[in-house]
């Protein structure tokens, strides 16, 4: 998968952009703070704008106010006398008097507007930890830290565990009713597979050979492959089976055919794009038998189809072969429908895992179904991102004290050298946690699922790499879900041996087992869950069947040691309902069809309710 998510390996590729890294906390301490500057800026703007003309003051009031100003003005300088008024006996009193006088003068407000603004900001920030309604679930705080900024999940679990143990016998019903049926909103795949598999006339003569290099992890490579198919069709080029870049983080030397079924890929696309395994010898000889001598075009990210026709096609016609390396995210999301259809065909139909991966994955799925007999063969899968490098990259603090801090500092230095020690970089672990950027721990994942109604009879599959301090952090999750499996427990050591040391192949096993689960819980984002959400929509009538928890809200809930079980459950069920309602999301122009296959790869079906003679309703399409 891309740089976001890596499974089956100790070092991970981290998501693009901020991704919850150390530098992401500079923005502040929580959602409420972000509204304050806007509100106060508007207030100051109103205060500093030219005021409207005031109504004429009556002569009587003008005279009296003028007299008061004159008398007051004299009092500043006159230190004695029968009618001099209050005396200003020291310097401080004079300063205060001048300040107040300026404030009450119409233009004096302008001088002190900045002071008012910054004072108000400081007062507002200080009040965050004092607001009684700012915490979900209540509870006394042991420090002045803002709500949600400290990892207190173990204390919350200790409080709620007795209640969890009593709350059982819901797994079957919860697994059956997690997703509400959507009448009149059924979707099914409508990729033109019949066109791909039927015998059609030969493709037009090729304009040349397109060679691309897919970089990143398993699903980042999928993006490159599918986009390459679309670009090859656009240029009327012959696509050479993509090469995989040996990533310094992933360190997986697997070739295309070791992860995907190469022959099936070529066969599935034969009527749309000509794909070959290797560059022909005569073409390679033209470049001195060195593929590096073929011109490498530097294509900008998210390029439009017109860009390829204007910039790449002329070079292809001139040279007969071109390379584009790297090729990650080199085609825009918004492209014509025929180009999108080829992406759909490549991703959902042509790309299937190699036979060794496919056979072992099928065995693992069968074992999960057998282990889930209590719940009708349905199980929950979780994508758990709590590897050492992910925790280090987030710069979040858990409960390991100085030992944890030292380990995380060493991990950051090892993987990113001095990136996190650059001058001006601000590290704010509390702000990161409040902003939902900290990886969820196995303990937190367990509490989420138990709060949603999945009890200890639920079968859970955990897709993950090497968990940081697994013995410590996985223990409470196993305590809550005894029927917990990973690829290491579900497959034998000998079955996994051919895949060890190849993180993309191990990730493919996790992907296949998660794909067939009734419920999928994502915890940190990245290409792995995004591809799974799209693929599950493609398989399950348009619904992702994916739980996407609100990590900002969770940060506050897990920072509430005195929260009541009933309140916690209510919040979890609300998150489940929200995930259910978002399951049918349609693709927006700026979104990826790999996450949102509707409407590009799927067609909406009309449903009719027919009442049978016995009174039952049958839904037909």
C-alpha cells in the first residue's frame, strides 16, 4: 500500500501530508479554539470600522458633558484647591486615568483594540479547561490540561470493565443489524466485463510502449497500475507489466507476478489495452539493451488527460517508448467516463492476487467463518495501526514514561533522521491527540467495539504489522475479545513462511480477510482502508460496511475516567449510526473512485415491492 499504511513489517510508510506527525500540532489545542480567532477578529473589525454618524446631542447635554470634560481635564494637573475634585497622588493613578479617558473617547478604542484582542484570546484559552460543558461524560480532572489531551484510556477501561462483562449476548444481533437495509437504494457492479471478456476486433496499431514504475506499498502500487492502464488506453500505447520500486521503508523486493496474477491481468484487459510482460528485444536493443536509456518523462502529479495528449504522446510517437517513474498519483481523479471505466475494470476485475496469496487467503477466510459459528459465520475485522514507526511519527504520548520517550526518539531518528529536530518545529502531543491524530491503541479499539454492542463471543480479525509493545498493548484487547485472530494465529508458521520478509504479500493476506468480514473498523486512515472501503462498496451493494470512529470525540471520551457506561455506549452507537449513514457515499469530483466506486463503477438498481398472496413482501429488481 502507499505511504499511508503498511502491514506485516516493522517499519511503516506514513500517510502523505500531515498525517498526525509531530509538526501537525502547531495549530492548537482542539476544535473549540479554532472558532475563537474568527469570532474575535470579526468583533474587532466591527470595533475599528468607522462608526456611523451619531444623532445630534441636545445643547444641554453637550454643555454639561463639556463642562465635565473641562473640569476633569483640569483635575489632571491641579493638585489642590477648594473645588479641584479628586487628587491623583501617584503615577499609577495618572496612567489608569489616561487609559480610561482614552477608552471613553470614540477614537481611543482604536489604540487599545490589539490589547483587547490578545487579552480576550488569553482569557478564552484559559477558560477551555474550566468550562463544565466541555467534557463528554464529566468527571473531575487531576490537572489543568485541556480535555482530550492526555492518554487516560487505561483508567477508563478499569472503570468500565465490570460493566462490559455484564453486557453480553449481543454479538449475533449486532452483527446482523449493524447496517440498516436500504430499500430503493441498491447498487451493483456495472464494469463492462462482458466487453472485456468477449471476442472483439483487434485493437488499433500501438503508438509505442509505456513503461511505468509503481512505488509505495501494496495499495499505492494498485493506484499506479490502474492509472497506467487508463493512460495506456488514452495514448493507444502498449503497456509493459509495471515494475515495482524497491522502497527504502517497505523493503519488499516482490515483483508484479508475485503479488498479482499476471496472466489473468493481461487476459482481462485484452480487448481494451494491449499488455505485455516484457519489452520486445528489438525495442530494447534500440536503447542498448538498457531500459534506463529510455527517456524518463517527469509528469506532474494529478495530470489531466489533455496533458498526456499534449506532452507525452508526441514523445511516445517520436521515441517509440517512454518511461514514467515514479508513476504514483500521476492521473487526475476527474477524467472522462471511458477513462474511469478502465480504472474500474483494472482495479475491481483485472487485478487479482497471485495464486499462492489467493489460496492461503481463502483458507484463512474459511477458518474465520468456522470460528464465527455463534454469529452465523460473520466476523469483525480491524485495521490496527499501532506499529512502532507509526507511534513515533505521530509524536503522541501514551503511558510508557521515559522509556517510551527514549524509544520513540530513537525510532524517529532512525527512520527520519533530523526531520523532527529542525529549527522551528513545534511538537505538541496533547494538541495532536485532541485533533484526532494519535493512533488508536488496541485497548481503545476494544472499548469502541464493546461499546457498540459486540461482546466477548464476537470473532475479531486484526490486520496489522508488528504492534508496538504487543505483549502489553494487545493483552486488554484479547481480554475483551477472546476469539481474536491475526494472520500469525490463523495460518501456520509453514503456511506463512513463503511470505515472510515481503510486507506487500503479507498485506495482501490481511486485505483479503478484511474484505470478506461483515464489519470493518479503520483506525488511522491511509490507502489500505480507503481501498477496502471502495472494494467493500463494490461487493456489498454499494455499502462500505465500515466503522470510521470520530477520533476527536474519542479523545475526550477516553480522557474521562468517571464516564458512565451508559453514556459511553450511547456515544459509540451514535458513531456506528453515523458510519452506517456514510456507507453509501457517492464520489465527488475531487474524490477517488478507489474509495467511492459509485457511480463510475456501479449502477443504481430499481427496486419494487411486490406483495405475495400470503401477504409477504418480496423485493425484486
